[in-house]
C-alpha cells in the first residue's frame, strides 16, 4: 500500500487549515473514532491543520481487528506520521488517546524524526500513575454498565442491540490495551505537556494529572475544567481556547528532518477511557 493510501487509512482531515499552521494530530479515547474531533477540527481550522487518527475496528475500518495493546498501535501510527513531519507537529489525546500520543512521541524521537512541540494530555492520568483495572474482563452486561456510568456514549447506541454488537468488540479491545499498559519508569519526552482534566473525573485525580510532570523534560502545566471524564463535550469553547493558546505559545523554530524507524522504541462511536 502506498504511503498516501496508508495516511488516508489512518488519518482524517475534516478541514484544511492554513498552509503555514502547525499540524495538530488528535488521538481518540477508548471506543472513540476520528469523528470525535469533528467539531474541534472546525473550531481550530483557522490556527491548525487538524488530523484525527482513525484506529482500526471502527466506522469505515470496522472490518479490521482492533489493537489490544498500546505498543503495536503506537508503532504503526508513528510510521504513518513520519512523512507528515514537514511542518510543526502538536498532539492532542483524550483518555487512552493521551497515552497513545505519548508513546508515538517516544517512537518519533527514537527514530530521529521531529517530535511534536506540545502534547495536550486530556482526561488521563500520567503514565506512572498506575491503577489496577480489569473492566475489559467483565461480561457484556458489566462492561456496558461501565460505559453508561462513564458517559461519552449516546444512550440510544447502548439501548440498540445491533449497535452494541458493533461497538462492543473494539471498545473492549481498547480497554484491554489501556488497562494492560505499563510505561517504563524512566519514560520521558522532550515535548512540552499540557495536562487537561475535569474537576470531577472519576478516572483522573488532579494529583495523577500532575504526575505528567515526571515524563517531560520540556515545559509543563495543568489546566482544570469543570466536568467529569468527558468534560470536553461541555467545555468545548474553553478547550479550544486552551489549545489555541498552547499552539501559539509553544511553536519553536522548525527544521524538518527525516528519520528511520529501525531503532524505534519497542459508524457509531463508543465512549471509554
């Protein structure tokens, strides 16, 4: 498959963005799809070219098996993004997406490719803030109960057996990937990190968000928003303002260079981690 075909398979660009703007790559949460970022893409289209990652196993990639581990998913995305480092990169990841983005950055850096200048790590505790979670092992009823409690999924989807049959497998695979993820104790990036968290998120405490500081040698800050795990749905304006400010403040002189990955570090959306 050609490079352009692979990019088209993995990334969705809903709005073009200015030609000289940074490229903001957005990583969905567990069970989420690229279309999660449709409205944010529109709101940021004057300051960035937004590219949303489409994981396998959902929407137009429904026939492909979803990944059950973070490492191979990050490996593949890093390879796909390598040709797109011709302009300044920034990453935004929500929940599981924050960890996927973090691991993709590690792989880009290991390959000598230009790293993003900022990672917006939303709704996810730091890689070193581990919890023992086994939601992916629950039966279907227990798993659906978790999805209802956490929010982020249209209740009409969870009430429709055919739609549940469609969204459950990739969402469970995503949960397995993030719940079995463990970062090396010394895992750090040079990319600046902006940790973003809802003040009533049951999956992330402020202290756990603060621990992202340990994982970057660049600048770090925490931004707290009203709301729970999917605070960004109700706080879209504030989120867009924060990201716009971070993009404007974080850009550095840019010199694209090519790298190799030979030495790299080893229809409906559902809401999850």
